[in-house]
C-alpha cells in the first residue's frame, strides 16, 4: 500500500504520538469526533524508515514504515487462525508437556498454550494427582469460570446424577454448557484415578467437521449457521437457556464457534419444511463428527490434565465398567485469558530475542579498549551478580548495564561506545535505561541508569577504588564528569537506588577478565522473562 492510498481518518486515528496516546498503556486520548470534518494530509515525507505527516489542523504524526506495511492477525478465534485436524495428524503424538517443565520454562509454557490456541488442545503430564490441582493449572494462564457446578466439578459416578457425565455411560462427541451465554470457552480435565476398564477420552475437531460439511453439503451448512437452536439445562436449582446456531460464523463468513450437545437441545419449533431441513442438516453434521478418521482417542492416566477449546473441539468418552475407579476433576476457564497470557509470553520472547541478537551482533565488538568484548563484559557482570546471590533484578541490571553502548534499528542517532573513547559522553547509562524501560520496571532500569554515577561516587568516597580502575575506565571517568563533588556524593548516597547502583558498578569493574568462563545469554532468559512487564 502506498501512502497515497491511506485513509486519512484511519491514519490519524492510529497516530502513536504522546498527544494522541497514553505512553504508559497505548490508550487513545481523543474521541473520533474530536477530529475535524475536513481532515486532510497537508504534507508527507518518508525519512529514516518512517512516514512523517503534517495534518491540515497542524498536528504532526510519525509512523514506522514496518508498522504501515504490517497486517493484523485478528483475534485468533476463527478457522483462519487454526490448524484443522483429523486423528491421523497426531500419529507421532499429541501436544503435551511435563508439568514441571511447563512451570519452569516460559518457552515450554508458550508451546502448550499455543497448541491449545491453534490445535485446540494439549495435555500436561505429571500434574500432582491431588484434589483441586486442576484449579492451579487454570490459574497458570487465566481465571476459573465458576458455574452452577461450582469452581470445579468431579467427573465420576454419582448416586443421583444431574448430568450423564456423572455415570459410567458412553458419551458421544459434544461441547459443554451450550445452554450458557457466554459459554465457557475452555475446559480442563485432570485425572486423579483411572483404574476402570474403558473410560478412554476422545476429541473431534468441530471446526474441521464443520468445514467438511460446508464442502460436502453447503446447503446443510447454511441451515446450521442460520438456525437458532434452543439449548436448555434444568435441575432443582438451575434453569439455563441459550438460543444459538450449531455453527456460528464471524461477519466475514469464517467458522468461529461450534455448539453441539444432543443431550441439551430442547424442542425446536417452526414450519415442517424448516424443521425437515434442520434435521437433515443436523443428522449430516452429527454423522461427520462420528467418522472414525476424525476421532482422536487416548487414555488419561493419573496426573494427566487435558486443556481444550470448548467452542471448537467436541469431547467424548467410552463407557467403562465398574471394576475400578475413574475420577477426573474439571473446571472451566476462558480463551481470552489464555490468549492474553500467550501474547505476553510471545511478546517477552520477541524482546528477549532482540536482546540476544544485540549480544550476538553489536556485543561481539570491542569494549572500550578492554581485553573483552562488550557481550563478554556484560555476561561476566551478570554471572558475578548471580554468584554473589544477588536478587534477580540486580542480576538483570548487571547483565544489561551497558546496553546503551549498542546501536539498534531504532537508535541510529545514539552515540556508540567508541564515541565515549573519542571523548564524547554517550550517556549510555541513560540511553540503556530508557531502552530497557520498554520491558522492565525501575528495579532493573534504575541501577542501569545510575551505574556511571556510582563510579563517580565511589571515586569520590573511596580513594582505593579509583586506584583500581583500568586505564580505559580512568579515561572514561574524565569524559563522564570525573569524581563527584562532596555535595554530589551526598545527594547520590541519599538516593534510594544508590545501593543497587553501587553493587552493579562493582560487578561492572570486575567483569573484564579475558577468557573468563561465563554462561551465555540463554542461561539468563528465564530470569529476564520473569522480570519483564
């Protein structure tokens, strides 16, 4: 898209400047009706990877070219964003992870949540087989949806069941709670015991089944997308009803939701011809969901927790004999919280990839005349902080303290480390802190911001400290302002972040050993991820 093809109101509505959006949260500070009726672009220029626009009302906007060229992915809820599957697609194994790895490794958690979002399900293995643990699983990515069944429910034989799920009977593929509005979009089932014969679990991709119906019998598909079906649930203390089509589409005609539960469909009324058309379509869709090629069967063993998309996947169970016990605990949650957690994890991963690239790229360069590269210096500082038992925020600050010496694609005008060695203060402590503030709070950024000031402070109050400075560090001390005056030192000492800054400074001074063995950047990723905002 060329700049001449851009809609003026769209472009102005997306102005990223601080006058138009709160820099802390990105929310707009104006109403669409605040823009003038005759809004137009008065002038434009493409400079340094940005489109700069002067508006007819005098406002100025600046847009990154990569943002202008980008495409939004949507909310991830329709068939366009899913991997539609049949059972054979998991011949090599289903999406799964160990519970301990899922908890410890952000990359493992990202993979599990991404599988739920894209394929509709994943299984966690080794989840402690104790009561209420399913709630802890849900809380790793979101919030539990409380229903008339409570925060959690037990799937086992009950003496007076209000639902066939609480018997030993076979349950055909279905979605849960179609009589709710909104329906719980996620379900979790955690196996506590499964020693009975039978009782295996099954899943069917309802989006795939619906897509097959659309391809094989488009007239049936159309009927199921436009016919509101009364889904009803009643017991002594509850009466719920939602009228929704079995297959729900988004405004662009993409499958967005499937509600399918034979047990919960109440009486559908209408002219005989419409009812005939509905039942022909309903039977055709039900027959597709029962095709063996679509049914993925597996057994949940104690400690297994299945997480699945309840508005896409149909789940089932074979009958089981009462020669052993079968006990699952379940709860409901929602896809929006899972998607939120996944997006944050992916955002953090992208930020960490950006930092890793700096360590591998710019970081391979010379470090101010010392015997180490910039990356080696910072990795040594992080390792020294870690070895000293420092808190995670200080390990991160030590690791990243010299980031302001680096260029990046957004900071070509920033003075580089070599400028400091040529006698120009690049204020790298402030530049680095400002860059890191995109991802970290002040507990990380302020020791970075103050680590140069800490050197000047220590030179003023500890004569022996200055004597230990390397030749290069002594030179940069002069460029950066020299030792503090007595008044400056007193003001620095009173700063609440002075202690952390001094600690980072000392690790900075020690981290200049040639050929020192240190962990690589990957070692610090989990620590950094846990600190990111």
